[in-house]
C-alpha cells in the first residue's frame, strides 16, 4: 500500500468515527427530550396516584395503603363468629363467656374441629383487606340500586357473617357473587353503601360447610399410658360377638403388672402384641371426611343413618366398643361397597365419617389373628406334666385315638421326658 492510499484510509476512518459520535449525540439528545417531556411527567403522575385513598367511616388502612372494611380483629379479640351460607348456619364461640381460650361450635360442643381451619376462618372474617378494582379504587362507591348485579340484593339471600369482639362490638359482612375472573367475591359491610372485593379464600372458610372444619375422628384417643386403662373391649361382627377382652389389674391377675384376658372366645390365649397394635390404631382412628355431625343433646337420627349411610344401629355390619375411664365409645360401621368405601358412626363425637377399608384392615381379620402363636405361655421349668388327647390320621385314611401324656423331671435345662410306655428321652 502506498503512502497516499494509507492517508486516504485514515481520513475515511476518522470521518466514520465523527459520524458515529454525531449520531450517538443526536440519539442521546432525543432520548433526553423524551424523558423530560413524557416519562418524567408520567412518573410524577404515578407517584401522585399512590397517595392513600380517602377512607369511609369505619374503614382503616391495611398493608400498602389498602383498605380494610373494619379494623383488623385477631383471634384473641374475638368472642364469636356466626356464619350463614347456602350450606347452613354455624357459630364458633369462645367458651365460658369469653373466660377461656377454647372455641366451640354452638350445639356441637364436643365436635373435634381443625385448629388450622379455625385460624383460616379467623383471618377471613377478621382481616377484610379489599382488593383494588380495575381503576385502582378500593371499593365501588354508591353502587346502583340493583345490587343483584353483585348478588347482594336482599332477594338474593346473600351469605353473611357476624363477628363479635370481646368488647362487644359487632361487624356484619354480606358476601355476594364471585367476580368474573374468579379471584374474589363482592362484599358489603352492613349499613355502608359501598361494594368491596375480598379474595377467593372465602370459598374454603366463610362459604364452606362447617363439616369440612370438623376432624373426622372416630375413636376416643388412647395414649400410651392409657393402654391398660382400656376395658371391656368388644368387637361384634355381623351382629355376633367376635372378641371380648378385659383388662385385669395386677391385684386381679395376681401378677406384677396389669394384663389382658380374653373373655370371648373363652379360654383363648390372647396375642397381646396384636391386641396392643389394635389399640394403637384406635388411639388416632379417623375417617377421610366428616359427612354428618349431631349436636351435644341430640344424637343423629338412626333412621337417617340407616337410609343415607347404611349404618344399622340395631345390627351394624361391624361394631367396636371400649371404655377408657368413664368415657364409653361405640363405633358402628356400614358394610363396604365395591370400592371398599364405608361409613362409620362414632357415639363419642356423634358424627359420621367416610373411611376406606384399607385404613380399617382389622375388619377383615380372622379370630386366629388374635390368638397367641405359642401353645402355652408358662415357663417350661414350671411344667410337670403335659397331656395330649384327640385323634390323628395315620396316613392311610385311618384315625387313631390319642390319649397319652408325658411328664417332665430334672433340673435347669436338662429335662427327662417319660411316656406311659416307659421309654425315656433326654433333651
């Protein structure tokens, strides 16, 4: 390359660099103008739009300046929650007029409910954080006269709940239709002309059946320390006594510790390992869901139990009975269907639960399951004579009567076995 060509090439590169610098400067200038003229004002507008909305009487601010329909009420401040929905009516209340921390279901005080689901109910009813509407507002002010658009007209018979605080304040909220997106429900605070949207978790709390909150427990709990307090354990199978086990105190049995005794079948040597395993099953025996629950004072109707769930109180397919102290428990089962599903009624909780035969395998156990595999349970050192009677097959389809015995004599591990025909064996 000649010197002239080299100079021309450098000049061309310099021109390209200058052109690039000019273009970049121009683009920067344009972007600066766009930012100052368009973006910055928008940012100011967005900032101004995050200003907290004006509150209506009774409202308060929650997280991120979102509106609560009424002040956040925690569990410690709640006396009762009364719920009315299409599934029915129920009321959780604090016991003894608010003097203890336990909650009960009115009319079903003995029902075992889920503490986790009660906590969810408390949050849904006591923390009414409104979802922003499409225009960002926290509510629809002065809605049209036709509240049926939201499922909140009186003729719609909307669901509602009444929360009463420990100080006696009450908050009543009406719950209408689900919003079109399915993400929440239209709601109104009673006496306030405004429509809010609360989140969809209401479907599993304030709009749910109270039975979904009741744990499907069937057996009275048996702790490890109570195993020898279980008495009068009976199984009745197809209306016939199948097994009956009593617990004997050390004084009654003449032994150092309490023990179990099979009263039926009479004389059966009980397999205590299997029996204690069965008691462990009933220590936390429960179904998959609660399908019916009665009140403290009124037992579930026996005709309904038979017609709807196939449980015949007079002659159940399978019945388990036991006592722990003064508490007496009956669990009565229906026959399983072709899929192995069945229902069980518990008298101690006055409820019916759905279960599967797979979780109640003991129902199909034969009586031999409860028999001790040992021929006898005495110490061999305490045995002096064993007598055998009966008949055996000699292999030629002939039965030979057996009526013999053998005696044991000796010390420690050396035993001399003597048969009546005076042949002796040492082992």
